C-alpha cells in the first residue's frame, strides 16, 4: 500500500505550519485516509523547539474544530528532504531556505503551500504572529483552501498506486 508524507514549514513552527498540520490531519481523518497519509510540520529556525503552537493559533483552530494541542515545534532536519513526499513552505523566504538546504535530488518535493489552493494559488500564507485575531482567521481560510486542494491531489496519487 502506498503511503504519502507531507511536511509543512514556516519560521518557528508555532503558527502557520502547525495550523496546516492540524487542518490536513482532520481532513485526512474525515476522508478515512488515516494510515495512508502522514503529516508533520517544522520550522526553518530553532527558536521554539519543544513548544506547543502559539495559544492564539490553537484557539482559532479549535474554534473551527482542529486540535493542535499535541503538536510541538521542531526544526527542519536533513532527513526531512528524503522522508517526505511533499515539503510545503508557507512563504517564499521559507522556500528559499529549503531550496538552499535541500539536496538536488529532492528539490522537486518543494512547493509553496498555496500552490494547492484554488483561490490563492502561488501566493504566500502571511505570518499572523504580530497581528490580531483577523490574521489567524485569514491564515485558517487560506490553509483550509490549500489543504482541500492538497487532499484532492493526494487522493489522486493514492488512486494511481
């Protein structure tokens, strides 16, 4: 049985990437794909290793039915490039960092998260950390759209296997 693995990446792994992690996990569960798709998240920097997601990210996610409470921040490590089928950056700065660190044979795995979005394809997920509630809600809107597109893409990949 084919299994797919996705890694979401932002700066500190406390806002955007854990939000995407939680959203995609819930969509996978709802689509009965548990065990067929693995989801993880990491940061380009090691500022928050071991910390839970930002309390505002958890609160806004919980309001929409996503539980981020078990997630803990970690930094991208070299094995991630081999381990995951897709590595999705939240913005172009993260993508540039990943491209610098990624061995050439795995660069095809790197994309922007919103490349899978129907409404915001090719755009960036803005960092809500220094803003208010509306920033966290906007992040959820964008990530939900991208994760629905990502789920459809992965369902197609799994059907081919």
